């Protein structure tokens, strides 16, 4: 982390990125209003080596997708979150260069639709090579990734001792990768590249995809996919991770593939049942009370319909829904949510 790379302008960008969506907090407003001063202080802390990572605040939140309770470890905005964003600005390109092209999640341009389009193309264009699917999930991935494993992965391409010192302070501030920390997902993707490389070259695996800690193998031979799953368990065991015991190997045409909120069949795609029920509950709530909250909830969930085979659903429930009225209720203009104050 040289003085030439760690500029005041980069620190200003990091503070503004960390402040996005948090302007109701007093400390965030203070940092943004005098961003140049805080950028100078932030740069000095990192270059002088006096930066020390603070404690985390624990919050329990319900995951809207799965309904599970998640324990989030929230770092302090000043100075920890700002340092995390400095690290991302410095290393984002290096991380992306090392990620596998078949991995998605938490990378700009590689979200749900990136995964969706790749899987749809594989199923449509290669019937024989996608006859069977093997689907697995890493058990409590973030909780089981140790700081020394991440440091070893980072040490392969980062040779700057000052930068490695800052990364060590972030990683060893918690016994694992804490949920709620913006750099955790980047570190998790970096560690899982070991699995990506092994599965891409595994015998019998024609196509490989991974979304966060869930991975999918496609091939023409069921026995070879079972052997590939055994190899995946060996690779993950070497870095202290395990595959959940409920992994499955199954024929694609009979069941479809349930992943990233959709059920993928050969020539059509459906919404996952859980997502469909959530959409209908949100729709009923909006019809009863046309509040800003219910309108925004419905508007965010309607996007999934255009990516799935939902003609009957559209005809029955949403044919006469006025999207312009819905956007006005949600205070959504020019592609942005507007303030509800006043």
C-alpha cells in the first residue's frame, strides 16, 4: 500500500461509498460533510500503521429469502467500514482477476442474472451434457473460514507488507468471516476458488456453476458426478470446510434445478414456490393498504415474473395492475427511490 496508490481522493471515495444509504446516522453525516479532513486522517492511519480494528456490534436479522435468523456482526462506521471500502477499492481488480468465471454473487456484474443466463444456456443448448445435476451447499461457510486460510490465499498475490498488515488486522478481528462485513463475501469467494478450479477439471463434470456457497455440477454420467462430489468434499476438507449432508445427484428432466430463486427446467423456468408465496402475500398487502412500504415491496418482487414462465399468473392477478400508479405509491422516479420525508 504505497503512498502513490493510497491517495486522499481514494479515501474520499471509500468514505462516500461506506456512507451510502446511512445518512440518517450522525457520525456518517459528520464524515460526509467534512470528507476531505476525514480522508486525510484515514490515509494517515493506514500509512502510519496505527489503525486498529474496533469491536463488532451484534444484530440478529431474519433473512427475507430463506426465513432463517442470521447473526450479523456490524463494524463501526468510523473507521472500520471506511477502511474496508479502501481495501476493496485497492484490491477489487485483483480479486476479480482470480475469481472463476463460473462463480457469481457479490461481484459487480455477476449477480443472480449472470448465473441465471449461464444455466439457462447450458440446459437449452446441451441436453446430453446436462442430463444429471449434482447440487451441494457448503455448511456454514462463513463460520468455518479461518483467518489463516484467507491470509494464505491473499499472500499468494499480495507482496506489500503494509497492506498485508491492514488485512491481518481486519481478518483477526473475528475468529471467522463475520456476516455484515462488506469484505467477507470477497474473501469467501477467494477461498472458494480452490473448489472452482478442482470442479472445473473433475472427470464427468461438463458444466460447473457456483453462487456464493452453493455449487452445481452438470454432466451426462451419474456415477461420475457422485465421484466429483466426493472430490469436492476432499478439496473443502483441506481448507476446513464441509459439504452439507443433504447434497443431491438427480436427473434434470424429471425434477428441474431449484437454485437462485427459480426452478430451471429444460425449456421453461418457474418461480421458486417460496418466492411465489412471498409475492402473493405482498400483493394482498398492497391491495389492503397502499402504503409506500407495501408498494415498494411489491415493485421489488414483480421483477422476478419477467424472468420466469408466469403467463397464467400475470393473466389472473396482475393483468389490471397499474404499474405507474404502483411506482407513484412507492415514490419511485427516474430509476431511484425518492425520500419519504414529509
